[in-house]
């Protein structure tokens, strides 16, 4: 806001209030009253002139002039507009004050609403208690009107108290039992969770070990010595042939047993004809055994064909493996031959370099002995270039040799590492034992899980049948409803606060005031000042 001089402000105020007055300001407070109540007109001596309300011009304090009668001021100078602006600002401030006062009232109403709600809940609880007491008093009055004595009423009261105490004790016992069962249930759930985590970890570990074992076995099968692989396959073929021979021998033995059993059966049938009643049970057992033998004979051909097909497949795989081993041997021989060629080429290059150095030294010595300087210089330049080229070739050869040695070392390290891993994971019996142990552990865990789930379901059914559990569920439901109501009330309060927030309106009004001031400044700067 612009600062306004006191004289200008009072002059503006007098200009707004007086309207069509004669002078700028004549105060009637000092006017004298006559004896009969007449108001005596003041003269120039007893008239009090307000010097601050005198018009001020650019040249200083001017004389009091009679204003021109009209509906408004004719001269709209800076002080006039400042007075209007001050009036508008006062109106805006009063409006802002009203809005803030309304906001405070709304906030107080919201706070009192929560307090009233709490008071209403307390009063409702008190009313409920008083209603219970009133019911008790009504029953007492009814019994008194019916002619019952106070002693009988007191006895009934004692009975009711005893029943209430018994019910409370039962309730406490049930509550303690529920707490114990809940604690045991939580402990069982924790144990079950740990067991499940351990089982999952063991299953993942077993899967990783199996995948690693398969990978190492495949690498071993692809990178083992061909001679060893060939011997192993030959031994496997021999063992398969031995197994086939053993199976044939077993078939012959079984056939002999079948013939013997048939003979025995024939004899038994003859004996059964003689003593049917005594040996009927034995005959039935022999019949069952005969049926078993017949079933075995019927399935024997199929099993034999399966074994023969498996043997043929193994022979084909052996042939493929032998071909692969022969190819790997050829590749290995080629690699070794290439390495030998590289090493021989390196040695030849080194010998050639030594020979060239010797030739160059001899030529330099020969040229030094001769006296032709130009030819000596040309030959020397040519030989130096040749020497530089040969040195570069030698560096390349050295780099190649170092690279080959590094690759050989890395291959040796890799082979040694693979051999160590093969020795670690080659014990299949141990891995199978570990797998069987883990399977047993898994079965035990599954059984324990089933038992715990059954116990959990039983405890859950027992818990749902309890009155305390039902009351707790109802209380939790009511608590959730109260939380929803509280949340909705908080949202309502926040929305009302946003609606009644005066900061936005204050900012808008201040922006309008600022724009209006700038507009007034620009208009006053463009207009000439009237003296």
C-alpha cells in the first residue's frame, strides 16, 4: 500500500463525506447556543479552520476557495485515486477478515463435531448402563409387588452372581486355552515354514548337483582318452554279453524248473484224485503258482526282445562312440602336427634371422674394406631396412610363441580342473545315496506337513466354535467399520478445509491489487498533473 500524507487523507475523507458543503471544512463543535435554544451563526472570529484540510498544490498551501457545486470532484488527481484505492483495499481486507473468521468458525465446528461425537458415544454407553439398572429395578419392583421377600431376591441375586462367576471362570479358561492353542499353532506354522524352506533349498541343491554331474559326465565323455573310452566300451560289451548269457542260463533253469513242476503237478493231481478233501488247499496253491509261472513265460519273450533291442542300441552307440574317438584322435594328431609345424617354422625363422644378421655383418665388413662410398651407403641403407623388417618378423614370431605357450598353459589348467571335478562327481553311488536320503527326508516332511495341516484344521474348527472367537471377530468387524467411518470423516474434514482455505483467494486479491496499482501508475504517468 502507498503511504498517504495526513492532510491528503483527511481532505479526501472530507471531500467524500461533505458532498455539497460550502468550504473544505467548517467544524460546528465550537458554535455557541443562544439563550432560547437558537444556534448562533459563527463569525470569522469564532470559526475554527482546519488547516490540514486546506487544499495543497504544487506551489504550497493555497487559500480556501469555494468549491464548485456538482455531483463529484472535478479534479481527479493522485490523492483522489489513492483515496479510492485505500477504500477498495479496506473493503478487501474486511472481506479477507470475514473469510478467515468463517474459516476459524468452521475449524472450531469440526473440532467440536469430533468432541460431540465422543460425548455422544459416552452418553450412549451411560444410557445403556442406566437402562440395564432400570431393568434391574423394574424386576425388583415387580417381584416386590408380587409379594416376594427381600431374602428370596437376595438369594436369587447370589445365585445369579455365582452363575456369572462360573461363566467368567469358564470364559477365562477358554480364553487361556485359545491363547495356548494360538501360540502352539504359530510355533507349528513357523516350524513348518522352516521345514518347507529347508526342503526347497535341498531340492534346488540336488537339482544343481544333478545338472552339474550330467554336464561333467558329458564333458568327460566328449574329452576322455580314446583308448580308455574304447576299452571301457569293450568291457561294457563283454559285460552285456555275460549278462545275456546269464539270462539265457536262467531261462534254461526256469524251463527245467517248469518241467519239474509240471511233473510234480501231475503227481499231485494223481494224489489229489485219491485224497481230494485232504489236499485241496495245496492244490489251490499249486494252481496259483502255475498261473504265476505261465504269466512269467508269457512275458518272457517280450522281455527278451526288449533286452535284445537294448543290446543292439548299445552296439550302435558303441560304434558311434568309436567313430567319434577316431575322429578326435585324427584331430588331435592334426593339432599336434600343426603345433610341430609352427614350432619348426619359428625355429627356421630364427635361424634365418641369424643367418641374415651374419650376412649383413659380412657385407658391412666387406664394404668397409672397399672405398666406394656411394655404393656402401646404398647397400647399408638397404641392409638396415632389411634388418628392421626381420626384427619385426622376429617380434611377431616371439609374440606368437608366447601366445601358444599361454594357450598350452590354459589348456593344461583346464584339463587338470576337469579331472578334479570328474573325480569329485564320479562317485555315483554316493550321489544316489544322497538322493535316496533326501527322498526319505522329503517323504517325512510331507507326512509331517499333512499331520500339521490336519492339526491346524482341527484347531481352526475348534476355534470357530468358540464364543470368544465369534465375539472377537465381531469386534474386529466393528473396528474396521469405525476405521472406515474415521477415514471418511478425515476426508470430509480435509475437503472442507480445502474448500474454506483463504490462501488462494488472498493470492488472487493481492494479484488484482498489484495489477490495479500498476494500471494506476501507468495511467497517472501518462496523464499530466493539474495544478
